[in-house]
């Protein structure tokens, strides 16, 4: 009797996951989505624990305890600026889990035929995503150099390692009895994961994170094929397609292809472009900036990764309040690839309590720039570079950008004239109407607020 | 239909369902979406439990299964909690400012 409950529990769990993602389409229902997702997970876990094959509970309980002990502090202590790192870390955990289960399954049953094919795919994706995510984590945490690392023949080496892993994998599918091949296969997959991320620079992280998300999901889905478990297939496929779509959106927002992101090694080509940085720019003090903002009617703020680094979002919120109180229309323009992961800026601005109906997507706000009095760029660079539209041979040519240059006045908060992550010179800085505000973003916005308040007091 | 065929059907349909659902998610919520799908794909915990809790599991598979349970429970717990923590921050403009 009780055996009949499990399939029902699994079906309910799968339905809950689908609803959870469906409700993520709006901030109003999203939290409901999380709750139904939790319920689904609970059903799945309970349904599994009650299965008659599961008899030995002590290790499972210890593992539950350990996992909770690690997971809860991560969720509560971690600052919001570290969200990309945490995401990379959890891709690594998920991929490791499914790779290890695949490995255990191989030594346990040594499946043949179709199952073995799925198992090879599961462990390949699992192991490569594991090391790749750890590398991404290191780069985001800046324990590893964030600049892309390239060497001669890199693509050749990478493809060679991948081909070797694929060949060993195929041999294993043909005859799983060749057990000595399995450790080689594991090592090759792990190494390929590392090589995959070595040439990736910070600006490409949003795409790569999304792609790793997809791989981790596909690996879980492949596990479903191995264990003949439909719930795993469904949940893994949802995750896999989610990561894939996000990666496609990111690529489109940079006008680049997958292969270009993975094998293009951005940042090496533009060394020649850096020479022109000697040109004159106009700079301004916080006082002048405050005056211009005070006189404006419409201000569009463009945040980028630099805002996250400087932790300027809370100061920005203060400025937002001061300006809004004076009846100035303040909006935020968010480029899809601003930051280090999809949606990164939105989370930081939401954390600073900026209402989400003030955050606008690129396509919705670009036509408003000509009517904006001020475009204030904070820690963004390539996403406002007009070279993407004008210069045919620029590395970012064709990338859709925020049309900040169309605003009446452009202000750019920037630490120095060093080119951004992509290492490309930005024409925007040399325009007649552009004012460079040199300094730390948080401190500079702080002094603008002070000047704004002082202006009121003296009136 | 063999069980493999059914499995492939299930995969194909859920992948398309996934595409349709995710396409409707506003870019505003892409970060929480990613941490939610991450938590959901920690459903790998099901496979990990089956391997760890088996009657005569070898030391190897019990060890691997154990690590897998720890890794996926970490993802489940931190994934759901942090998604909720993020979503709590998304507020509309309060009535006092209108």
C-alpha cells in the first residue's frame, strides 16, 4: 500500500517545482513560488526516505545535519554583493553531487547501453561543471586573477582535452567493463572544467554562470535517466533550460555567440586601443555635479559592477530620496549584462530599498535618454560605450548599449581613466557634454548628497 | 514504449516547458530565479539518499553518496533561504512617497 504513495509524492513534487518557476515571473508572486518549491522538495525527500530500499538512516541524517549547518550560515551571513560567488559555489555543489552519484552508480551496478551513455554524460557534465564553477568562484572572489589568462594554442589544448574525455567516455559506453578508463575519464573532465574558465574575463561571467547553471541541471537530468527517476529528469531539465535561456539572453546582450564567449578570450585583442587615453576630458567637483542634478528634471542612473565593488548602492538610495523629494524624476537603467551575473544590479538596488518600479530594462528606457537632463553612470563602462554602435572593428561592435550619450549631460563616476574590464577606450568620456567625476563611487555620491542638502539649507 | 523512451519524452516536454516558463520571468528577477532553479536541481539529493541509505552499500558508494547528500542539502537549504531573502527586498514604491 505505502509503495503506491511514492510515485504520487514525486508527481506532486514535480508539479510544485513547475509552479515555483511559474510564480517567479512577477515579484508579487515570487515568494509564493519559493514556498511551493520548498514544499516540493520536502515531498521528494520524504518520499525517498520512506522507500523500502532506504534502510540505513544514520549517515543520511548526519549528512542532512552537516548540509544544513553549512547552508544556513551561507544564506544568512553572506552579503548581497557576494551573490555571484555564492551562485558559482552552489553550481559547484550541485554538479559535484551529481558527478559523485554517477560514479557510485558506475561502481555499484555498472550499467550498460543507454543507461551507461546517460551515466557518462552525467559524470562528464558534473565533474567539468564542478571544477569550472570553483574556478568561476575563485575569479569572482578575486582569489584568482580576474583578467582572462591566455596562452598560445589554448583553444587547441582545450579542445584536445575535451576530445580525449569524449573518446574515453565513448569507449566506456561501448564496454563499461574497462574499469581502468573511468578514473582517466574523471580526471579529463575535471581538467577540462578548469581549462574552460581560465580564459574567461570578468565581463563574461554573467554568461558563464548561466551556462554552468545549465550544465549542472542537465547533469541532474542525466542522473534521472540513469536511476530511471522522472522527478530528477523534470527538475534537471527545468534547471537546464533556465540556465540555457539566461545564457542566450546574456550572449544576445553582448552581441556574441557562445563559442565566442568560451573560446574568444576577450581582453587580449585591445592592447592597441589603450594608447589614446591621453586625450583631455572635463572633470567636475561634487559641488558642480550637485548643482547640475539639482537643476535637472529627469535623471537616469546607470549602475555597473563598479557600484557593487564600491558598495555605493546605499548612498545611491540616499541620493535617490533627496532628488525624488524635490520632484526630480530619477530612474535606473539596467543593462542585461551589468554586473557579474544575470540580474545582479537589480538585487543590489533592491537591497538598498530602491523600489523595483524605478528599475528599467534597456529596451524600455533607451528611447527616453534624449529627454533626460542627466545620465549618471556609476561603475559601468562597456555598456554605455558608443563604440559598440559606431566602430566597426571595436571588440564590442554590435553590442546593444544604453544610450547614455543622448542625454543632455552625462556624468561618469569613475576611479581613474583606466579602461574597464574589456580594456576598451570609451568615447563617451571625451564628449563635450560629459563630466568625469573622479573618485570612489560611494564617497563621491556621499559628497554630492552633502552638497545637495547644503544647497537647500542656504536657500 | 520502453522506459527509456518515456524518459526521453519526459525530458523533451519538461525542457520545452522550462523554456516557456523562464522566458516569462522578468529580468528584474534573474538572480533569484537562478538561485531558485539551483535549489530545485538539488533534487539530486533523491539519488544521493538512495545510494547512501542502501542496505549493503560498499564503503566507496556510501562515502560518495554521503558527500553528495551533504553537497545537495547545502544547496537546498542555502538556495531556498537566500532566494527568499532576496525576494523580500524587492518592494514597490511605498504609499508614503506617492
